[in-house]
């Protein structure tokens, strides 16, 4: 979906590219389609009983259904601050404090409020290419000039960014999905994290470390956050992938000037978040033993699903080159040159499988032969069937496609 400029709609809004993924969710919701398209956490692993128990507990207090503070429920800010401290977010600066945290309606709202707080129309924002569509939309809506930087197996090409800066580029923000990238699945290497934070200090931009997947490392190990290495980093976290998206609980941790501006804009956006779902999130994230056990299950199942998916790809799609996921939710597939995954999508849906074509994430470099597949949403046997259907839709006709 994209809107046409009109006397009613602002030019800025008309410039926003619709999310192909959000549009696709309607098609892939058909019961006959196995969807690898959305980044949907596994339905069978959502902790519904634990959420119900926390809701019942919260509802014994009328405050649970009252308006709350704009910056978030005090108990949740405490829990998030402790949790971020444990992950190393404070670095040498010391622990993250509840006052450093603003709770938002998912980390998507944090991105939106941050962009509005920091950007003036025409400001340059560096994004990864391919990039997270939700961030691209927010930066377009803010009127920013989006500048792509490539990715490789170690995440953002920080050397490319350094070259652009040396050439005179002065971005206000640099956005990175530092762990288990959406859509590429890669993780920013430790030395690049340090280098990125140093560049931010030297050139005066803010890094947006967008990290909803960092806790989903299959082996439990992710490098220390970019935020551990410098003060000019705003970290975004989310309960969506580790608890449940419907809680709509995310958070932003950053310098006082930024959190104050975000809180101010949130007053105008929605006054405050849901006190009820924040109480539930505080209960679950604050129950350390339960949360550790739940994360262990998500990691174990994620690893099993990723393995089932990549094994099926190797067996049934031998022409495709797939990434080797070590965490998160996504596998990135590259088909032989000449494949057009956008054109193949209707065939795939007819065959009963959905994915997101690479072009949906492209910023500067077109990615016609790539696809993002979410392996997390389905159990191994369903993933095998999904890949079988993909193979039907994307079969390379003989004589075409293989690059020489
Ligand atoms: C990189 C990234 N950031 C932010 C979000 C937004 O998540 P939420 O608003 O549910 O926290 C997503 C969702 O998929 C994402 O992939």
C-alpha cells in the first residue's frame, strides 16, 4: 500500500512505502497457506497460561485497569533496567537505572517516537541494506534521507559507514538490528560494535540499536550490546519475541535528553501504555527462574526449527543458498540469478506457502532473487512441508537460472 499525494494527505505521508509484509499477512493468513512470511513467534510456545495467571494476579488491584504513567509502569521500568544491566547495556558507565527506561507500545512505537524526537525533514539516516521495513517506514515518514550501508556475515559494514563519514556524510541516526538481523539473520561482530560506538562519539550521531532478537541466541551467547561501548547509543528492546507480541510492550534505553523527548511525544501519541499488559510483562520478566526456563525452551525449539528448515532447503532446494541461522527467527535464501521471487510469490501462495520476497527489504541494492523465511512459527514437520511447497513454486526450469 502506498498513498498518492493529494490535497488531504501530506507529501511526507505519501512518500512512505507500505510494508509488503503487513500487506502479505492477509494473504498468508489463509488456512491452506503455511506462512513463512511474518516474523511470528511460535503460537505453540506463547506462554498463555503464565500470562493468564499474571493477568489474574494483576486484576486483583484496580490500578491494573487505570491510566498509568507515560514513561511506563514503575515496576516494569525496574525489571527492564535490571535486565538491561545484566545484558551489559550500561558498559563501564554502570547499571541501567529505571529512569533511563521509557516503556513503549512495542519497540515499533519507540522507533517512531525516537525518529520524531530526533529528526528534522532532510536529515540523513543510515540504514542497513537490506533493512528492517518498519524502520524504513518510520524514517520515510519523518522526512529523512535514507542512506544504505551493506551487510555481510558479520553484520553492518561499519567500514563502509566509516568511508561515508570520511566523505562528509553527517547522519543524525544510524539504525542497526545488531543481533540476528531482520531480514538477513546475521549478528554484528563484537569489534564492529565497538567501532560503531566510537564512530558515533567521533561524529556526533546516535546509534539506534534495535534488538528484539538478542536473547534468542541458540547457544545463549550474544556479544555485548553496542550500547555497552558508548553513550551515543539508544537501545530498543521488546517483549514481543520473548513473551508475546500482543502485550505490545517494548522499551527504549538511552541518554536523558532522548528519553525525555520520547516521553514528551508519547504524551501526545497515546498518553500511556496498557497498565494491564505492562503488569503482566513485569511479572513474567521479573520471575527470573520462569523466564530463564522459557528462554531456554525458545532457544532449543528455535535451534530445532532452524535445523529442520535448513536441512529441508539443502535437500529440496539445492539451487538455493541459505543462511545458517544461529539465533533469532529468520533464514535468508538466495536463489540463482534470474529468479524473481516477487513473481514467484503468487505461485507459492497457490502451492500453499508464503514468504517475503527480498525486494521488500531492499534499500539501495535490488534483491530480486532473495527471500526471507521465518522458521520460528512452525514445528519441524510443517517446515519440511513448507519447503516442499516452496520447491514446487520456485523450481528452476532447466537451462535457466544457474549463474556461471
Ligand atoms: C528489528 C525489529 N525491530 C522492531 C520490531 C517491532 O517489534 P515490536 O513492536 O513488536 O516490539 C520488529 C518486529 O518484527 C523487528 O523485527
